[in-house]
C-alpha cells in the first residue's frame, strides 16, 4: 500500500494557535446541554456544521492549493482527539468527507482535483465514502453494485448501506464493479465521484445505538448515469487500491476518535470521583476506584501516544499500516473500557441521560467497527509484524 508524500509538520506555535482556536470553539459551541439535546433527539447539528466550515475543518487535510488547510495527520489527529473527548459524532461529518477528498487528491486526474477539491475544502459540497453493502463489509471485494459503460457514461445499479453522511451529504466516493467477473476480484473494482441526483438517493437514516445526530444511511443507485470523467484516475480496475490507499489515514482518524473518548471518559470519572462521597470520603480515595482511575489514565495516555506515533510515521511518508492498525485497535478498545469504567464510577448517575458518560459509552463501540473491525486489525498487525521480522 502506498503512502502519500511526507507532510511538513506545523511549527509548535502555529499548531498551538490552531488547537487553541478549536478548544475555544468547543467550549463555546459544544456545551454539554447543547450536545445532550442534539444527541438525544438524534438531530443533525446544522449550525455546528456551519461553524466547522468557518473553521476550515472540511478542508483540514486538503492541500492549500485547492483551498484546504493542508494539515499534517499529527495535527489533524490532535483536533479529532479534542473534539471526540466531548462529542465524537461530529468528527464523522469531517472524517469520511476528508477520506473522499484524499481519494481524489491522491488518485484523481488534474481535472478532477481542480473541479472537486475546492468545493469539498470549503464544505460547499459535503460527503463521504460509499463502500459497504448489505452483504459486503469486511469482504469489500464481494460488493455487487455494478457500473456498465455506455458511450461516454456509466450506468450504475446497486445498494450501499451504513454510509456516513448519506442523508445530509451530497457527493460520495462510490465503489463499484466495472468487471464483475474479474479474477482476482479486486481487479474489476472502480471508484467514482458520485453526486446525488434523482437516480442516486439516500432512502433512510439508520437507527443506531450511538453516534447520534450524524446521519448514517442507505444509498441506492437505480440506473444512475455518471459521466466517464467521474471515474477517479480515469482508469477502470483501480478502485480497491484507491480505497485501501486511504485506510492508513482513516485508521489514524478512528484511533484519534477512540483516544478522545478514552480521555473524555477519564476526565468525567476524575471529576466525579472527587466530588462524590461515600463512607465519609471522596470515592477517589477508595482503593477500588483508585485502581480503576490508574488503569484509565494509563490507557488514555497509551492510546494518545500510539495515535500520535502512527500519525508521525504517516507524515514522514512511511508505510504505517501496522502502526495505524495498532493505534486504531488499542485506542478503540481503550475507549470501550474507559467508558464502561467511568460509567461504573458514576454509579446510578452513569446510567442517567442527564449525565454525559452514557453518551460516550454508546459512542465507543463504533470505533471498534469502523475502518476495519478490530478482529481484522489484529490479523493485519500480525501479518505486517511477521513480514518485518522474517525468520531466515
Ligand atoms: C455507524 C457506522 C458508520 C459507518 N460508516 C461507513 C461509511 O461511511 N462508509 C462505508 O462504506 N461503510 C461504513 N460503515 C460500515 C463499516 O465499515 C462496516 O460495518 C465494517 O467494515 C464491517 O463490515 P460488516 O458490518 O459487514 O461486518 P462483517 O464483514 O459481516 O463482519 C462480521 C464479523 O465477522 C468478523 N470477520 C469478518 N471477516 C473476518 C475474517 N476474515 N477474519 C476474522 N473475522 C472476520 C468481523 O470482524 C465482524 O466481527 C459504517 C458502519 C457503522 C456501524
């Protein structure tokens, strides 16, 4: 798998200034009562999306020549961690959008980059990646959506599901089979830039355990005609490679979300353990709670460091599938464990919808599924580890 060219890190001052602006915005706009309201109503936070546009977040990792901020993965990961420690859902609005932009910037023709990247960077067009189908998630080569060439167009038919931003977004990286009989199967796969139209629509928003407010839905292509110029890179058969080419950054994104949740849960538990008293002292002073906090702070720190390690490797232009996999695997499990432990520390109040920990507890499991399940991550890590350590 290729990695994009090395990214120049920001100066410490520039990065600190940017993160300060994100923190100030989060304090102002992601107040607990606002987040709780939108999360519980599962309502799209349109005003927050507008503010994210103003902050330039829709172009965070897009090159400045196309109107983006051109941030290195390490800075972007810090932004995602900060936001996710408060409200992970809204990072999904930009993460999958930026994965579409990455596919175009890394593999698109010069004309495609010029045409699509500026409006993606400004957030005028928002979208994501439409890969998964009802019968194919992990085994992406099993997708059934087809694109048949007719003159200078393709006619696309098929159903995508579990697509982030499917309802509110307007343009997607659509993975199809241009040659359903190809062997190996991935040689028949292609990726298109696919704006919605009456023949490519979202049919429904899926009800979910967590990751609320942001829409995850189905997309249906029904004799959907797309100009051939929308085929990313202009050559058929590259879609699987183009999709997996973005996975390292995708996994760093999810790792950052997990590290953010792990940190957020730790912060909530730390505060609560000092104000809640039982048997004449703060519960933080009971050894059972102290042990939990000790484990939680270690997990949160390790998740952060693994994520930043993978991001730094990505920014140096190195192959980092193992590092990104380790970060994604560890951070998402840390998110799950810290949110459960924080909930236990809150006692009954951890189970209350008037406290924030129940949201982190519902949001955490997604990080174990997205961008490759944690079962697959461990297999990928192990394969790469053996490859780097051959016995001969
Ligand atoms: C909220 C949410 C948002 C999402 N957003 C997007 C999106 O924007 N775009 C998109 O394309 N997809 C998206 N997805 C889909 C996600 O990428 C898939 O759910 C994921 O890839 C797993 O696929 P699956 O659900 O079909 O599980 P399956 O592939 O059916 O796997 C089921 C179980 O079997 C295990 N398994 C499968 N194969 C193996 C194997 N070879 N070895 C060991 N274990 C295996 C898996 O780890 C899992 O535990 C989203 C999913 C969710 C829940």
